[in-house]
């Protein structure tokens, strides 16, 4: 088993097309077939079901794909880091966050950090809340941007709050309630809601979404895997959404109205206790400075 063989397997699993996989890697189709046969022989499992019309991943193939894709990504990162170290970098930091909506000043932070620490290799990684928390807990990340509640059980973590977020209702612009200045939870239309997947959301947000569902048990619930797909569904007339204000869009077709509810979200930066690496301390300090300066001018 080798890296190129695994790359063939990943691409073939995504495309389910031997011809397209061969074209992508500039090799012959028989070469791809041979490599997959060899891989199956080494693993002693059947990864694909092949017919004249289609290619299907077997259950064993799906399991192997889910595990090996992440491993291959880490191998590529390790190779890149090693090559970079050989050229110009003296150290590295890994940073996890959810999206640029959460960390609005990431580009400014990175710009200042690159100026101050030009020889530090920075690896940014986006992930859902539970995934990025697990990466941090397992020391796969040096720095984590997240909610306070997400790392409440992590005993080896320092946390610094960057801002507090309130909840808002997101309506289509033409909705009758879009002219309100604030919305009470019992004023919400009860026909349909667009909610974010609980597995990809902060616990505080899931708690509010559960409260909405309890208050409106007969409402139709549409699950969304990201704020952006939720925005599309709201504009398409499938329902309204409740989100933290930091995730709310700047969109002329949508109205953002504060929700009268006591729940709020503490969002901040997290790093491991007893950190001695100056590159990590520098990044945390710059982040604090950027948010402090921004808060002063709000």
C-alpha cells in the first residue's frame, strides 16, 4: 500500500468512474484497475462492486474511505510541513475555527501575525463544533476559536472571550414580521422553521432550536447543514431561522430581527494550558488586540 494508491482510491470513491480517475492522474484505465485490485488483495476485502454500467462502494469500501481520507489529508499536511521546514519555516501552529462568519477578523489577525512571525508556518482548518473540539482535545490543534460551552469539559484549556452573541430571527424581506424591531418567541409564525444540524452547531444554539420546536410541535422542520444553505431556504420561502447574530448574513433580501430571549453565546479563543511556544502566545496576543481595538470602535 502506498500514497499514490490511496490517492487513486479516494478519487475513484468520489467519482465512481475508472475512466475519469485515470484521466485525472494521467494514467491508463488498466493501471487504475490494477492498483485497486492490488489494494483489495492487500486488505483482503472487496472495496468496489463493478458492473458494466456503474461502480459502487461496498460497505467495507465506505468504511475504509471514511478512515483513510482523513489519514491521507494528514499525511499530505505532514509532507508539506516537512518540505516547508526544509526551506524557510522554524515552527508551525494549527488553528481550528468554524467559518469566517464566526471569526470576522481572521484575515486581519493573520496579516498582523505574518508580519510579526514570518517564519512560522500556519495551518488553518475549518470544522464543525464537535469535530474541532475533538481535534483540540486530542492535541491536533494548537488554537481553537469556539464557544465557551463547547470546551467546558476540557480541563487542559485556557479560554478568552472575544465577544458575546445574541440570537436573532431571520425572515424573508417581504415577511409581515420583518418590520418589527424585536420578536418575542411566542410571536413567531408556527408553520415552518429552518434549523441548523445539531451535530454542526454550538450547544447553546441547539438548546434554543429545541425550545422553538417544543413551543411549536406541529411546525415543519427543515434541516440545514450550514448557514448558507439555510439562507437559500429562507429566501425560497421554506421558513424562518433562529441563529446567533454573528452567523447572520448581510443580505438585502433578508431581515434580521433580535429575538427576545435570555440565551446568549460566549465566543472566544482557546489554547492549551502550560503553553511555552512563543508562536502560540503571539497569535493569542494579536487576536486579543484585534478584538479589543474593534470593540473600542463599535
